[in-house]
C-alpha cells in the first residue's frame, strides 16, 4: 500500500506540473484528492490493515495528500502570476508617447463677426442691449410708426404666432423698448439678435438671420453724426480698400432714411451672383429716428433727436471673407466652418 501511495503521489505531482491552466489544475485536484479519488479509496481500505500498519499508512496517506495539495497551491499561484504578467504585458502603456491631437471646436464665423461688431461699437461708447425674439405686434410695428394696416408692414413678411404675437422681423423693436426703459435719458446702444422673415432663401437672403440694431438719442444729434459713425464702422470692419455708398431709402421709423452698400468683395465690384450683378451689397438700413417714434417712447422730438441703424452680420461676414452664399452659415458643413476657426 505504501508503494501504491508513493506511485499516486509521483503521478499526481507530474500532472500538477503539466497543468497549463487553472481548469486543468482543478481537474487534477478532483481526480486525486476528490471523494472518489484513489487516495480516498486507499483510506477507505484501511480497515483491512493490521493494527500496526494502520497509523503508518494513515500518516503516509495524509502526507501524500498534503504534498499534492501544496503542489496544487503553488502551481495555482504561479499560474495566476503568469496570467497577471500576460495581462500586464498586453495592457502595457508607453507613458512617454506623445498624445494624439484632440479635435478642438471653435466659434462660428457669425459669432466672431458679432463679437467684432460689438467691440467696434463698445469702443465708440455704445452699450449692448437684448430683446425678445417672440415680440408683440406693438413693439415690432406700432411703436415704430407702423400702425395696423400700414402698407410698409409688407416690407417684412412676418411669421405670426397669434394676432398680437410674432417672431420679430427685425431688431428695431429693441429701439422702442430701450427708449421706454431709459425714460427720457440719452441712449447709445446696439442690440445683436436673431430675426425671422418669410423671405425666400437665396445667396443673400435667409428666412432666419441676425441683425445688429443701433440707436443713439440725445440733444442735437444730426445726420452727419450717423454718417460719421457708419463710416468709422465700415472702414474699421472692411479696411480702406472697400468702397462705401449711402443711398436714399425709406423706413417708416426713420426720416430721412438711407441704405448703406459696400462694394462686393467676391467680384471686386465687377458684378457677380452674390451682388446680383450690381457690384454692391447692402449691409444696413439707417436714418434719423422719426419724431413719432421718439414721441411714442416718451421723448420730446423738439428737444431730442437720434439716429438708428440695423445691419445684417451675415452680409458683413460675406463681404469681409468673400463667402458666396448665406446658406453656408446654416448648413453646418464642417469644411466651411473650419476655415474660419481662429487658432
Ligand atoms: C430693417 O430691418 C430695418 N429695421 C433696419 C433699420 C433699423 C432701418 C434702424 C432704419 C433704422 P432691412 O429690411 O433693410 O431693414 O434689413 C436690414 C439689413 O438686414 C439689410 O441691410 C441686410 O443686411 C439684412 N437683411 C435683410 N433681409 C435679410 C435676409 N432675408 N437675409 C439676410 N439678411 C437680411
């Protein structure tokens, strides 16, 4: 029996060494030390042994058991260590490798232009104001000398929400709101914001675009002040190489009224699809604030006068950067937008 146990030990230890993974090792354990294993079998047959032999064989069987268990434990440890080494090898990181460049976004071209416009006017002492995009008929039209039924309302085809509420068609309602708020005090403000019109989209028209309104009200404000401010703005925005012209125009809320054009950058004033063959692009409407508008906002038109303007930043960006279609601003083609990211 002694020999039998020794043979089993040798055999089991060999198998332990040969086990390539924990599953194989577990199989060896079950095969040799399990309830149905040969060692248990030997122990069961001890009843047939003599009194003297019994403790000797019992002790030997226990020693064999322990040897095999120890060998399994140490093999288990080395298998686990090997697995860990393998995992570490596979997951090895070279912390000295240079990082992969991260894709960084940037402000939209329109955002940049709006900030540029704001900076220019802040430099001339204007403050920034805001107003609601869902506007009342009163502020969008009536307070601007456009009573209900006025034919000039058709100049700006509107998106109405109810009879009295609409998406503002221009930023001019912020003129009336600011004057009311200032309560007779001088005003010098600009208001950037989104506006909405039922215009048919083409290269220079969109149904939703941005405007920057300007308003200056004080004593003794003249048309020459308006011209001076617009000229300063245009020269700083476009540089001296672009030509500027003021044309007489009509707006119910200004009198007299003008429109300002800048020579087209895309064709250098020769005529193209962007300027519709004229060589010029209209960027803003302006004029002296109509006495009725001043009066409705609580200013005495015999004491106060003012000028106002409303410009289209998309058109300004198109002129400045030679963008040939206003739809590029809204279709979000990353190739277009990326060209104007400031690094
Ligand atoms: C107005 O909206 C007046 N409220 C401007 C104004 C303010 C006049 C204060 C006098 C005093 P107009 O509809 O012309 O005017 O628009 C002003 C500017 O917005 C235009 O010069 C143009 O640059 C831009 N614009 C007008 N319609 C569109 C459009 N559909 N898409 C893109 N830009 C437009």
